[in-house]
């Protein structure tokens, strides 16, 4: 029963048209040279976009040619190496033990540049009064340091 179902589900295979043309040299494409080369292609790839394929460009890719926008040179953009205030608060006592930061008047003085960073961001909680020195601060970082009794010094 299963075999009968399989047979009935099979697709009828008709003979391919090319079998009829075998031995005819051109397979229905006229004189020998036709449909053989790349005569009507108009070149390889993007050839002729300014010449014989110009109407195609106008219709399908009108913004293909010309300059668009401005790309800032990488050398002029400053590299931002940021640290979060919450992480700074966590490691402050460890850094004080190692002698990488100073302690003045009960406040831990952290020079962020000496740690290899140049910006302080405001993620995390600040529990200790910190005096943080850095070239750049986010607004949140400044607020959190001030709320904890610390100080922000911009270099």
C-alpha cells in the first residue's frame, strides 16, 4: 500500500527540450555566432555606467556617482578610554593599599590619567568621598561624586 502511494505521488518527468536540439549546432538560436558570446551584455561588471548604461544609472541608481557626506579622519578624533564611577568606587581602597592613589583629609584622590583612562562616566554607585581628576566627566558622574561628598577636578 505504501509503495502504491509513493508511485502516485511522483511527478511526471517530461523530456527536456534540449534533447530535441542536440546535434543541431545552434539549438534554435539562428546563425552560429548568436547566443554564444557576450555580444549584448555591454561589458563586465560596472562598465558603461557613464556611457551606454547611463539610463540604467538614472533610473535605478541615481545616487551612484558623486561624493556624499564627510568622513572625519581617525587621527583627529580623540581616543576615549572611559571608566565608570561605580567601578572607581569599588577599586579605590585597593588602589590606596597599592599606593596608586593618595588619601588626603579622609578623601581618596584619584588621578584617572595615571590609571590609563581619560573620561569618567556615571554608571554605578558612589559610597566613598572621592576627589577625581580627569579631562572629561559625564554630567551624571559629576553629580554622583558631589552627592557622595567628593570633588571633581577637570584637568
